């Protein structure tokens, strides 16, 4: 994956669903970028004010399970609360899981610009270290 910055994300062409890539110097930054990439596939959050902080824990697991856990939470809260994460912070927890915090806003405060993701696909899921830090790639079912 060719990168233009030390931390970032993008959508890449995919035949039927949506594919995202994210990268950062560390795993937690990469996961936070993956959240931003997921949101960017369906919402323009520019100018949206945050409503409230959201905090949750992702249970211990391997890196792929942690990635799926964070992204599944975005989709779950979108479906059940109608909320979208804005600024996301991911921290390693002592038990091997993650502590995730983001500012959220309602879907009524953003412009929907794409298909809303329904699930994280496990097919061709990737997260790991590379020469520049950490990167991940995920397909989202829409």
C-alpha cells in the first residue's frame, strides 16, 4: 500500500461492496483511521457538532478481532442509536483489549453521501505491521 502521509485512510475500488485502507505509525492509530475511513464511505461529517462522548471496551483478541470489534461497534451504534463517530481515540487496555472513545453526532447532523455499511466482511481482512508502521484493509458489506 503506497502512502502519502504517516497517518491516513482511503477507500479503494471494489466490485460490489466498499473497501477501505488505513495506516498509522502504531496499531491504535491505524484502528482510529479505520473508523474514520468507514465513516467517510457514507457520511460527510464536515461542520457536524458532537453531541456526546462514547466510550467502550473491545475484549482481548488478536489484531484482526480487535479491528472487527471496533468497526462492528461503529455499525452497531449507527443502526441502534443513529449516531456517527467523529474524533476517535483508541488505546490499548491492560487486559489485551482496547479502550475506545469518540465524539459522536447524530445521522441528522451529517450529509449521507454513500451506502451505509451493514457488516464487516472477514474476507481479505488484513491488519499488521509493515515497513512504515501499521496498516489495515477491510471490506464492508453495504
